[in-house]
């Protein structure tokens, strides 16, 4: 650890850099929220709708309780959204997810700016902050109920706190870093990899060195590493116990029917996972996704910047922890635990391109910190290098704008999903004005949007306790509405009503859009 630079006392909390950055983020994030609602892209990702429903169904379902969190997706984002989904209107219009996303976005910007200002102490820190704060993919994702902003907020806050601890040795700051890491671990599995990498780094930074902070204890490295890892270990243990208790398998999230591994295996069987067991291909795919989401200019600038930062690992290497998304995603793609499809790939598509946003804070931090080091060694080059930095920001902004939304990876992916099967959008819009109460039987393959305002306790799926099996056996006796997709070969609801005279005698088909049909009790 190294001695912290002198901290200048500010007269007002409004003059603190992190607060100023947070206020700016509040304004830009709110504007993005308004735009997303006006352009109807809040629910573009079907996963965003699912996340809101999972949060809501803990209290609004035929069997309310924590078991409704399900498995596969980690629970913390849903628990954070839960109180906001209890406001019906916020659940219907997606604002319940946007509130959490906006808070996460503010934390990302404020924590990153605090790290950069602490390290650089000049207005140059704003350049890196702007790269993040005005990134259109991040601005869009924070308007939705997607979990990426929550993870990034926890990671950036944890790394920023670790950087301060690395200078001061304060155990209170280390506890903050540890708790933030636990939030990351409870949000997405990327956080598990971060914990795996960061814990030995904490032990290394705590190990005494000739330039360590004053009066180091020679055995402090072990308790510091334990303090950092303990909250995350408890989070992981709680998740394993939850899966064992409610699903009979502590690893149900990993090998269950809806797990990423199962879905990737299904796509691999269709020759749709070119990254499997090909590390160079996996790296190329993830870097391409990073370029689409985080920006090609920032990605290219980060290559030499990372080389500079690697030379100062002990004193300034904490920021490199923000780049753990790269090895994690490459390993996941290589091991067939994840899938990314690119517009120019084979097969062409847009799937999980948003994962590239995970690199954004790390790229911005590394580029800014490396540039600051170069300027300290070459003070005469300050003006041209600053001009080049401003130019890079403008070039990246122009690329986003000129190729909108093609080069805005997360937004492009969301729109592609929304428009990929417009029948489901039309069916949900129809239900908004025609649903008048009663139980609705639907297969998981059909997406029923929260904006339909259909209470989750009235939605019956095959897994709904008691009602699901009964409705599939005799739908005419147990439900009032049925939604089927005959184009989906595995739609169990379509199979349940096929060639069933008792059903057609009691139900009318009131909506049909190219195989997606809605039936209503007469």
C-alpha cells in the first residue's frame, strides 16, 4: 500500500467531485428515462419484463414467497426492484426497473469520478467520466429493468473503495469495498469472477512493501483478504442454500432447464455457438461486442493504456480490476456457458451484445489514468494530448450518432428483440384494452408484458402450483383466457387445447396474429 495524497477539505458537499458527477448523472439519466418511455423501448428486452415480473410475483402470485425468485438469475436486482413494483403504475410502465437503473447509473458515474479525481486531481478526470456518463448503451440500459447497471454500480463502487483503501489502509473503507463486492456477487455471475480475482489482489496489496503506508503489520494481508471476501462468501452460500431448499439442487442455477449452460448447449446443437472451445474466436466476439457497446475509440485507446498501467500494478493497478469482465466473458464463451451473436458473425444475429457494456468503466478509467501518467512525464505535450482526448470523445459521439442505433450495441439488441416477433407486442397491446379479469393460461414461450396490467396471481403457467397441471389437463374448467403460439413447436398450452371439443365449445378465439392466438371464455 502507498501513502494517500493529501486531501483538500471542501467547504460544501456540493463542491465534492463525486457529488457533482452524481448530480450530472441524475440529469442525464432522467432525460434518458423520459426518452425511453416516449419511444417505447423500456420493455424492448423481454428479459426486462421478466425481471419486473419476478420481483412482483414475490407478493403477487398464487403462491407468494421467496421461492418465486426462481433460479438462474441472481436475486439482488429483483429484491431491489420489489418495493417499486408494488406501485402498480410503476410496474405496468417499467418505471420500477428504471428507478433502480437510474440509482445504479448515478453510483457508476459518481464512484468512477471519485476514483479518477483521487488519482489525477485535475479536470482530466472529467474526460473519463464523460466517456461513461454519455455512453448511449449505458444510458439506455439504465432505463430498463436489466441487471447490468446494478452489477456495474457495485463493481465500480467496490473498486473505487479498494483504491482508497490501498492508499489509507482504512478497514472501514475495506468493509465498504467488501459489501459492494457482495452486491455484485448477488447481482450477476460476473461478480463471482471479480471476487475470485480481487481477493488475492487485496492480499497482495496488503502485504508490506518498502513504500507501504505507515507502520504496516506484517500479517495484515490475511485478515484484510478475509474481510474483503467474507460478505461475498455469505452471499454465495445463501444462494446455494436457497437453490437446495427450493429446487432440490444447490447448483440448480447452473444446470437447470433455463440456465445459461442449458440454453447455450441447445444453441450449440444447432451450430450457433462458434466461440465454443475457440479462445481466439471467443476473444474476438467479446471485443466486438465491447466495441459496439463501449465504443471503438475507447477500446482502441485502452490497448496501449493497459500496457502502461500494468507497469504500476501495486500502486495504481486497482483500476484494472474493472477489466475482469474481459477474461470472464471470454472464458464463458469458450466454455460454452454463454453465447454472443453479432450482426456480421455466423450465424448473424444480435444476442447478448449488451455484455460489452461491462468493459466501459474499466476502459475509461485505464485510458484516463494512463494519459495522466504520460502527461506528468511529458508536461509540454499537455495541450496537444488534451486536444486529442477531446477529439476522441467527439469522434466517438459522432460514430454513435451517424450510425444510430447500429453502433449502439445495447439499444440495437433491444430493438431487434422487440421487433423480432412483433406478434407478442401486438397481443400485449390487445390485452391492454380487452382483458377484463379472470385467470389466463399461457406458455412460458409467450411474453405477456406488465403493461397488460394482468395480475401475476391471475397468470397460470405449467409450473403454477396445482393450477398449472389442472389447467393443462382441463383448461375449459380452470381458466378464463388462453394464449397460445402454434408456431412454437414446444408450446404446451397449444398441445393442451389441440383437438379438444370441450374447449372449443366454451371458448371463442378473439385474437389471432399469424399463429399467436388468444381465446376467451364465452
